[in-house]
């Protein structure tokens, strides 16, 4: 006991060892430093003017021999050879979290952006969690109602599912995300706006999300003009926050909405290239394709009461679903919603292309009537798609195909069911009943067309003989 008491008395007099180096060169977005024996991910501070009054924080992202590569959270203006770089006591990989985050808007470092004062910390968690062990995952077997008819009926989601929303810019993905956040069956929403325009952030929060949606949400923002390191960190921080709320109390159902996964990949590309990686597929280094599953696999269900349902938007370049990020995202996600520019140009919102969209767990989450209704509606939509050009030029001949005839006859009802204002919510049972009724009406109408066609054939055959 005496030795322990003596050691405690000595502790205040001890000084921590300062690890420091200096700037050697700047290449692109990266600082090359010497005499800085720190590991990758360590937090550092660059003293711009040598007085300690103007410091900028960053992280070690790599090293080459005795030179370390550092990237800052801010700009590089004013940094010159010889500027001191000091290691910080914080590793940069632990974040402080608390229930006070609800209703707040923060940046990638967890600093408030809404002018409402500091956020009280309750827990320290790693920025990059270990994910969920495969055998510890709970099966996705409980439907996750979004309040959006076209999703709940045609691409049903489940608690703990990871879903991609694929589209080109301007087709309504942010509005769709906000609508789901407002009306979904989640306890907490964590929304990550990664690489967005600064103007769009406030519009999303106030106009799309609204006070009701913000009240049960945490919004993490890293705009397009910020450091790629900060954009990647914001994505990881949003996931860490979702994990915190998932595990809080006895568990919560958390919706993690990230807009967009593509901007995350582009930021990681800049970091990878700055650290010395060689570009591979279309300029993307290998670290991009290893980081995507690390990020996405942290979402999922751990029990029937605790889950993270992930929605990740993916920007599709030139409608090419096979471009590198889109292709990689499809391989690690549990389905994809494809937003169609053609539908958006007609004012059909949400502009979900039901024929290209798929939820890999929808069959498991739906009862027999729901599955039959979805199959029937897809059959009608496919028939309309095939006949579209003929209808446009007036060359379609009625009576050749009962399915197409039925689809044309009730296309207004189909369109009315699939379209929905963004501020309107539809309950899951109501959506299922509407789908079954629409499919039942279509089947009855098709049977009448088949009966009429057979009667005509019989009449024509007897008169001919």
C-alpha cells in the first residue's frame, strides 16, 4: 500500500513524453514528415507559425521508410518545411458519444454545427468497430416499414438489412431518404451527409427532414469542400453513433442513412493515392474496395430488439451499374433500389424502377398474399415496359396479349399506387392490402379478357366451318 501511495503522489509531477517531428515536403494533399515515430491512425498537430498558437490537426495515413505521410482535417495554407508536427495523446480512433446527440447536427470530429452548445459525453467508443461476428447476427426476419408504398410493397425491407439506393444526381434520392427517416419504424435515425453541397445540407435538414424527423435523428455532415480525411471520418463516426444507439439501454432499432457511399469511396481514393497506393480499377486504389465492406458490415441486427438498418445512396455514373463503386456496393449490400431518370422526368415520385430494384430478403418477410401481389404487379409492369414504344406510336393492337391489355387498362391505378408525395406516409398493413387488391382486380380483368378472346375464337371458328 505504501508503494502504491508513493506512486500516486509522484503521478502529478510526471510529464508525458512528447513525440514530434517536422515537415519535410508536401505532395498534393499529403504532408511528408521526418522523425515522427507514430503508427497509422495516430492523431497529430501541425504548428504552422512555430508558436503553438496556430495548430492544425490531422492523422498519420502511411509511411515510406523513415518518412511519415500525414493528412490534415483542414487546408495546407501556410505550412512550410520545418514546421513542427506533434503527436497528440488522443489516438484519433476513439470518439465520445452520448444520448445528447439526438436532434443535433455535428461534423466529422463530433463538433456541433447547430450553435446549440456542447454535447455531453457519456461513453468512449472506437471509431472503427469490429463489426458483428457472422454467427452473432440475428436473421433479418422482421419487416422494416418505411412508409413508402413502392418500397414496402415491391422491395420490402427488414430490420438489420443493408440496402443501396442507386441513381444519378437529381432523381430524388435525398428526398426519398428524408421521407423514410421521417416515417420509418426506427427508434433513432443517424443520417450522414457525405460530400454534399453546403447549400443542400440546410435544405435537407429544414425542408426535407423537418423538426419531427430531426427530433429523433443525429445528422453528421462533411461537405464536398472539406478534407477527404474528414469525409471518411464522418462516415465512420456516423456508423459508430448508430452502434452506440443500437446498444443503448435494452437496444434500439436504428436507421443509418448515408448519402452517399460514392462520396465516401471517392474520399478514400484521395487518401489512398496520397499515401502512395497505386491506382487500380478506373483510378480507384485497392483500399477503397477493402473499406466498403468494413463500413457496411457494421450494420445489421444483433437481436430482435437491436439492429442497424443501413440505407446507402450510390451515384451511378452514366447509368452504368457496372462501374467500380456501384458494382462493389451491389456485392456487399442486401439489395438495391434503382431510381429511374425517365420516371422522374415524368414527375413520377418516388422514381423507383420496380423491375430493376430488388430486396434479397423480401420473400422471407412477406406472406403468401403479399408475394403473389408483388409477382402480379411486376408482371404487369414488365408488360407495360415491353409495349411502351408501340403505345407511343399508336401501333399497339389490343387483344393479342391479355396481360398487356390488362396492364394498359389499369395503368392509372398502378401509377397511383406506386406514386406518393414525400410528406405522406402509408402504413405497412394498408400498403399490403392495397397491393393485394390491385393484383386481385388485375387478375379478374385478365380472366375477362381471356374469356372474351376464347369466345371470339370459338365464334370465328364455327362461322368459318
